[in-house]
C-alpha cells in the first residue's frame, strides 16, 4: 500500500522551486501569479471604463494595475 502511495506521489509533477506560500490563498508559482495579475489588469480596466472613464483617464487604471501586479508577483 505504501508503495502505491509513493509511486503516485512521485508521478505528480511539481512546479519547481518558484512555488511558495504568500498572501494568496493558494500555492502559486510565478506563472500563476503573473496570470492572476493579467486577469486583474483586465478586470480593473473594464470596471474603470464602465464607471470612471468619464471622470478620470485610463492611465490611472493602468498605474494601479501595474502596482498591484508587481505586488502580487513579488509577495503573492
């Protein structure tokens, strides 16, 4: 029985050394954090264009997205 568990656990691929525990509620490697940042960038821009574009330029949304992306990739 333990041989089966060992065989199964050795066949599961790992993400490598870039996987770490951060403030995100999941174990995320670098690619995961970049993907989350891109999705967040799109969501912020869509919400910005819907509610705030008449009052504030879209460049502010870009700056906010870049800052959040850097934080997520660095500390996530």
